[in-house]
C-alpha cells in the first residue's frame, strides 16, 4: 500500500512517500531501495515510481502469497517468480 508518511514525531529525513504492508509496516526491500536511491529523486519522480513497485508487490502476493517478492529476493529465486508469472494458468 502506498502512503504519504508525514508525522511530527518522525524525523524530517524519513518522511514522504513510502510503501507499507497490509499491517502498516514498511516493506524491507522497498525501505532499503528508498534509503539508497529515493533520496536522489525529486519528490514527483518518487511519487511516479512507488506505485509501480506497489503493483509488483501486489502481483507477487496474488501469485505466491504474502511477502512473496521479499521471500523470492531474499532467496534469489528470480526464476521461481518468473516461471510462475508466465505459466499458462496466470495468462
């Protein structure tokens, strides 16, 4: 889920657009990506990119269950996601 984090108790450097899980917890991989890359992006550009990442997470969750993309990335199972994504059942 894509949200705008803007709270007075959050340090200013950590506020802004973020992807969170259904429980409101920032996704680990997206948080790392945001910390390393998003700071170099203008806010409008970040707002354009995050919904695409959110779509990718949602698609993986629909195919393989909760946290599927994080699990695949953690285990480097890129082939597993690709194989399932392009199977006859998902087209």
